[in-house]
């Protein structure tokens, strides 16, 4: 794939960066979102496709993007379709730093060294051109405001932004409540983005161990105790219980 277009992981990270402080919103869930955004980008490039709640490699040919191609090769080595929730919940040590370093090389952000509590070294990343972030944000705003179905890239970006909890960062306060609701609703406009976004939320809510259940049809035999097991709730994302990645951005 060419490099004339920003990838969804890059755009998700730019959305999460605070232009004033250089910190990232929702840093831990953002790590999951970046892994999910890679899947969406690979699907848009025609390299993978959804197979139920699993991801299957359909064209193993490299895209030309080293980070995406690394993910594609890992998927290919699995040999069989992998559940999206298991892929996203797997270790992705350094993925956020990889994308931050890439954005720095492209001149879209610059690193600012600092210290936490006057002792621990930290690195913040500030946008060098806020116009890029404003353009990305404008696409989301337009989809929310007009109600016109967005293109697949924007729909997937909106789904992931909601899944990692960026809604309150992008549309804060009571005045942003309706925009946050519409951001969530955009998830339905891209099947792959929806699959990945729900997988991100499932990992955060700790329900990755079991396959997602479909609603029980009428007359289905109940489980012991007279009840059919309910599907895990898809509420507002919570912080994942696993440890955070190496601290490269102060938060």
C-alpha cells in the first residue's frame, strides 16, 4: 500500500494526543486500540477478512508498511483464523512507541524530554502541525453532525475512538453527551471496525476468555438454573487490568 495516506493506527494516536500537554488520553486502552486499528487497516488493504468473530489472512502479500506487515506475518504464522479478541488481548509491547517514533520521523510530532516528580525521565510527544489533527477531527465531526454514513475509514476510526474511551476526550462534559452518543452509533457503518471495536471493549472488560454468544432464540434450552447465560455488556470501556506498557508518554 502507498504511504500517501495516513493509516488508521496513526490517526487514532493523533486523535489521542493532547496538543497542549503532549500526553495521550486513555493510554492503556489506546494500546489495545492500536492493535485493533492494525487489523482494520489490513482488512481495508484486502489482506485479511472477518470470519465470524475470527480474523483470517486472505492475501499474505506485504503491504509495504513495516509495522502492518509485521502484524500480517504474525497472523499468517497462526495458520488458522484467530479470534479478534485474543489477538487484541495479546502482548503488544512497544506498539505505541513504535507509532510515536514513526510519527516523529514523518515530522508530525516532536519528542519533548522531561521528568516525572523530578526523577523519572519521561518523553512527551507534541504535534508539529495541529492542522493534521484538526482535519482528522473534522471528519468525525462531520459524520456526527450530518448523519451521513461515513466512508469505511472514518467509520472504523470512530468505532475505535469510542472503544478506547476517547469520546470524553474529544467531546467532554454534558454538552458533548449527544456527540459521544453519535460517535458510538457510527460503529454500525463498518462491519470490520465494529468487530474490532467490540473485541477491544471485551478485552478491557475482561470477557476475552469465552467466545461471544449470539442472543438465544426463542425456545432455546436454558442453562442449569433455568437461565440462559447473558452476553457480556458492552458498556463504556474501563481500564484494562493488565499492566501498562513501558512508560514513554507521561499521563
